[in-house]
């Protein structure tokens, strides 16, 4: 079944809180690009040590560079469920 992007945006990604969070993520990426730690297309993500959703900010101490696979994976239990 194909993904319904319009519905997804209307129900989640278009909400004001998600728009603010996306702006924070973009600002963090720009800060790390300005510092020369990442560049476009390098396969790296800027990670927040304390996630934005849990009150983390864009301070330099809260940002770190990780590979995409490491940043986008989640800890799993023995039965392959997310922790």
C-alpha cells in the first residue's frame, strides 16, 4: 500500500509543534555545518543527546555527529521489540 504523504502531513508533520521541532533540527544541522563537522550528502546525522521531544535544545553540548544507521536505529529487546 503506497504511503499517503498528504494525510501524514495533515495529521502529524503539519502540526505547529512538529514544525517547530523540524526548525530546531534544521538549525542544529546548520550549526554543525558551519563548524565543519558535517556536510551535505556525507551520510551523517546531527543527533541531540537529549532529544528535542524530551526538552533537549540546540546547545553545542547537546549536539553530536553520528552515522545515519546508528542515529536512526533503536535499542531492541531480545524479542525484537523497541525498548
